[in-house]
């Protein structure tokens, strides 16, 4: 299995190359050169598999046994999930009025990112140990990525991790999950909002010689490995919610994807292209660039990031849309490059009609206000005694809209990316009582460590010198 850049100007790489790269050298994102097509028989066989087994099947298709032998791959994936609180790893809650909520948050940090990052970190360490190499991982976060990335590599001897944290733009619990990890290989810096913090990261990764010299990589959802694992959400959702797999063609299921950077959405589009009969609904908060793109082909930045209760989705630049444009344009890297270069130059572009038509066929979309989020959280509690996090409520809000219209609809599954325990502020805003497990309470009393980044400082320079310092330490130890 080979991977090519969405912009078509970089050499193709294997899974290991894509895993260690983040952005491709031409500024694009890696995608599989060819997509395996899954027939009805394969889908029927897969329908009885557990979530971890689905991850294993998908990873086998996209990694290849010559890179990671199947038995080793199975062990790595088991290891990634061994600290999850739910024995099924991912759990479907069937609630009143056809509401299906797929809980992707049973990992250590209570967010869906534990799933893909846990696996990605295991793959990473497998290749590093084999080659006796060290890498420095650089991560920007809008809340959950940082803590899940730290959890996945903390204490690893061949990985240092630098996390840029948007202080004051994520919840207290999210911050503490990052700043209370005092391992030697964990380095947290704080300031800015998540789009501002992406700038120095992008600048550092644009210096190809520097990246190579210091073995840098990213674990944001630009990393192909994360998108790959996230495909399993869609397969599992489909098999749990499809009415029957005995009909021909297979019956469709609607999957509602709350998103910011569109990683889960790109995973859904790939699953669709591989033959999974899902209809995608993308649900966003007031930061609605994806909604405007789906509705009108208007892929342009709004004036500023709006702060919402669904803070992990307060993102203006949904970089995984580039993967979706490439996929839907029939792998047309020339067109994708032109589109993305124009967007980077002017922060605004209109999709060509043909591409916009394809996007509208692949998905529908909804943008949800804070009022709708709190209303949905409180309604779900009243009807089911079930607490939703604000991001999950963005998806469930769409479900309630549809059921209230009493339109006949397909079976529907709402992805729930995080647990309500991480968002007590939003739970209170919905007039409900937060539930706080003991390990979350305990964070308040732990020692913290976070290096401040001052407005006006040169953040790119600061990031470069931190990376150089870590490389120097690494050489001194080896």
C-alpha cells in the first residue's frame, strides 16, 4: 500500500513514511494511492466483529504485513486499548426515540482521540525500536489532542513530545490533563488559540532540512494513521445500527459526525468510498466553514474564531477537508493543489461546481448554536437521564431536529467524541449537575508544569530552540 500527497508534488511513501511525515513535503496530506473495495460478503463477515477487531482488519489492509506482521499488529492494537475503561472499548447507547449514541470516549483522557492516538503511538514505537531512532513529536491542540497525545507517549524512551496548549480556550480539566503529566519527555507550552498555535508549527514543518535533522513529526489529525483508525468508528456504527445485512443492496445508515478539523469526516468519506453504505451528516458549532462549504461551496475563513461551548471544535481551518476534496475530485492532485494554494493565499475560495456537487452528494451538514447545544443536553437528560458532552450534543441536536419534523428517516448513529465529565462548565450552562469521577477531581490537587508563551514573542523561534535543545540532550545521552 502506497501513499501519495493530495498536492501531487511529493514522492510516494509507504505506511511508515506517511506515519512519520505529518504534512507531505509539498504541503499536502498523505492519502492511500488506491482504496480497497469491500464487497457485500466482506462487510457481512465484518459485521460480527468487535471494535478492536475492526481496527485490526482495517490496519491490515492499509499497513501491509511486510511492514508490521499481522500477529505483531494485533498485539500493538491490543496494547493501545488495554487501559480503556469499557470492555468493548467503544460502546453504543440506545436511547429513546431512535437516538443511538456511539461513545468513543472510554479511554484514559475521556475523548475519542485516545482511540487513534493510542494505536498511532504503538505503531510509532514499533518502528522506532526497530531502527533505534528517536523522534520529537510537535502537537497543537484545541483541547483533547494534547492530552491524548501525551497519554499515548508519556514515558516512552524514544519519543519527546512538545504540546502547544491554547490556555483559556479549553476547559480547566483539559488543561490539567496536559499540565499535570510531569514525565521527562513531556513539554507543554501555553498561550493563544488553536489556530494561532498552528502557525509556528506549520512554519517549523515547512523547513524540510530542520524537520529531517531533528526527526520531527506531528500527531495532529493531519497524520494519516489517525484517520485510518477513525475509519473503524464508521464501520462499527454501521454494523450496530443497520436494520439487517441480509438484503441486497445493504441498507444505508446515517452517521452524524460532530467535527472541527474534519478528521472523523475524512475517515467517513474513505469508508463510504470503500463501499460502506453510510450517509454522512457533518455537524459543526458556530465556526461553520465546513457547513458553508457543504451548503454553498464557500470555503473561506470567517473574521475570527467564535468561542463556543463545544470548544474542541472552535477551529477555523479544517485541514482534513483537503483530503476530502482530493478524494471526491477523483484523486485530482492538480485541482486540489490549486484550490488549497488559493485558500492559503487569500483565505477564501469557492469550490468548482462539479466538486461542490460531489460534496453535497457525499454529505449533508448542520451548524448548531450554543443555545441549541444546552437545549439538547437538557432534553437528552430529561428523556434518558443521559449526560451528553457539548460536542456530542452538536450531533444529537441534528437528530432531534429530524425526529421533531417526523420525517421518515434511516437508522441514525450520532458519534460522541467526548465524555460530559470533561465539560462541567457546559453541563452547568445546560442547568444540569456535572458528574465528576475521582480521577478527574484528583487533577485539581496535582503539581502542574507549563512554560508560558508571551504574546509578541517569536513563537516559531521559541519552538525551534526547544527542539534544538531536546536534540542536543538526546545526542548527549546516546
